[in-house]
C-alpha cells in the first residue's frame, strides 16, 4: 500500500510504502508528555519504506526532550507533526503520524494506547530498531 501523508499546509509530506499489503495498521496513541499535549498517534512497520519531502526546511522546527533520542519534525507554519525520527547506531529510524495520513480509510487503523514511560533507554532504542521504519529518506526543497 502506498500511503500519502502531510502536514496541513503541505510543507512536510511523506510517501510510505507499506509492504506487504496491510490488513490493518497499528495506531499507537502515545501517552508521553509531548504526545499527550498534541494528540500524537503513531505508526510504523519495520518493512515499510518512508520518503519524506520538505519544501521549506527553514519552516521545520525540530524538537526533542527527555532522553533526546527522538526528534519531532514540526511544521512551524501549520503546527502539525507528521514524522518522528531516531538515529540509532548511525541509522535513521522513523514513525509517522496516522493523523497526517491523506488516503487511509479510518477502518484500517487499529487504535491502541501506548505507554513507554517505564522503559529504560536501552530497551527503548531496541524497541525502535525492531519496530520503527528502517528505510528512511529525507528530501529537502522538493516541489
Ligand atoms: Zn505545515
């Protein structure tokens, strides 16, 4: 499935090739202090391929907190957070926001609550390496 997503104004957009074809897409409502405030609901598949396009990189605010191992890519024009990345052992992993999807039927989403607050750093990074999108490309200045 080729999933398209973007922030509201289109400055940050992504194409997510989800293979094999999903029968359902996990949608994890994160309860960390940041995601609670903006309603972050994330998904990923270790076998998916993610291509992120940023039209105006100057209009992307990158935010980290806590362990500072995850980077929230916030469109500073419209305030949407379509993607989070984490660099682990020099490889870039990502999750995307199901709220930023443009072409996915809501019935495909399997919503659940996620609680990662009790993880230590080592288990957190290991979980990301297992479950986050491992094939991530960023293109800046694209039309
Ligand atoms: Zn935007």
